[in-house]
C-alpha cells in the first residue's frame, strides 16, 4: 500500500514535470503541482488510452506508467490552458 503511494508520487512528479516542460508551464509550477498534475494525468491518460483500446494502465514505477501519466498530464494542462485562456497553468 505505502509502496504504491510512493510509486504514484514519483510517477506523478516525473510525468508532471515533463508535461510542464513540454507545455511551457515550468515557471508557474511547483513540485507539489507537478505531482498533482502527474497523478491526475495518470488517471486521465489511463482513461483516454483505454477508450482508444491501446491500454493505459499505471502499474507501478516503470516507463510505461510514466508515459501514460505524461500523456494525461499534457491533456490536463491543455484543458486548463483552454479554460483559463492563458499559457500559465
């Protein structure tokens, strides 16, 4: 249980950081925000990839989980940018 939580936090931090770099929101995002964006991104990425029948399970600390969370984090940042109407998230 604790190991899973730690894995989610690490995957979230990596995916959220990568997404913020790609989306240009790095200056406005803290480590905590990176973690939240990455974790929520993992849920969004898993949902979207499952809808596309690609399979998008975040299952521990591995490259596939980071990629799924990264895809979802980018989608989340795009949605936030559209809602807020600015480049800063």
